[in-house]
């Protein structure tokens, strides 16, 4: 006779929380070998974080920023996507700003009292399908790395008779049920409840700030700070795209953010600006009971 514990292992429903990318990741799996899948997902996230953490001197990103070259498939994929978004956002999403990102994080942690005042330019090369990246400037891949880790982690959960969900802070794979958008005002009432099979990301200055300064910046105007209380994006492509566009929209003035969101195929967005909700035309199709 098969034990109940064995049945649960084979046809379980389980979840696990762990620290990754300076936030809490939640992995939830239902189906065959759920517990083993959650363990594999955690290991995948930890391996990718070790390669992509720019503040870890042993990571692939740190070696690229230090030596100007790295051969790493994950860094190459992220860089290629980053260069795509650099072109498509006219430079607002800019992976060339590694020094600015590093100095801004130091300010937010309280390790420095100086906010970055100048921005950088440089050259990054990662052509075709090559996994070698060369750069003459420090790179900021943080606007993509967490979304990329969510995308790769959820792949480990997919299998015959099994499905799962990964949430990395505000970045999520397609949810397996309704999810709430957190209010930026500190109350417990959610802004909206989403019911969607698209990827989700939220950005805003309310999560990480110091003296009115947060982690968002716009290199085209050389300004620091989110222009909105909160931006939530749902993206059909993947979590990396949702992550990048939430950051981009947070950096743009309201009119420009609304225009970019409306024009971007496979994207819907909710922007909270001065307490007013600004949603793209199709956003409510992803809202529960809308």
C-alpha cells in the first residue's frame, strides 16, 4: 500500500518562500512531484542570482563590469534584451548606467550621502547568438535580472501533470489565481485584483526610498526618482518585459508614460499619479470582475 506521504510527494500542492534579489521569492506548485519541483526552482533562482548580482564581486556581471568581457549565456540574453529596450524606449531604459545604479543603491542603503548627478555613455556588444559580452562601461542589468530569474525559475516548475507560479517581489509569472496590486499608500486595501494569464510587474518609489529619492532614474533627462506613486504592468511576452516596462513607465512623465504603454503591443498598464488611476484601454480585461 502506498503511504499518504508518498502520494502527497507525487501529487502534491506546495509552496516555499526564500530570499533572492534583495526580496522574498514565493514559489507555488501543484501536481506531480510538487515538492521536488519547488526545490529545483529554489536552486535555479539561487544559481542565477549568484551569476547576475552586480554587488557580488564573484558574479558574472561583476566580472564583466571589472574586466570588460564575459562569456555567460544568461548575461548575454539579458544584455541583448536590454539593448532592444534601449532602442525601443529611446534611451529611457538604459543598461549603460551601471555606475549610476551602483551609486544610487549606495545612497539608498545609507552608505553614501551623494545622489548621482551625472550619467554615462559607452558601448556594449553582444551580436547574434553569441554568449560573449564586451563592454567599455559598467552595466546596470537590475531592471531585467529579477524578471529573467522569475522566467527561468518558473520553467523548472513546468511538467506533465504539474503547474506552478513564481513571485519575486513585485515581479510575477502568470498567476494561477487572482492576485492583489499592493497600495502605495500603506493601507491594506488593494488597488485592483488581477485575474490574468499574462506576466505582472510593479514599480514605484514607495518600496525603496530615502529622503524622497528612490531607485528609478531617467538617463535621457539625467533625473532620479519615480514620477508616479505606482506602476503595474501586465505583459504577454514574459516577466522580463513586464519588469523592464514597469521601470521605464515609472521614469517617464505621465503623458509620455501613457503614450508608450498604449503603443506597446502585448502590454497593459495601470499608472497611479497624484492619487489618480490612469489605465490603458485593455487593462480592465485583466482585472477580476471588471
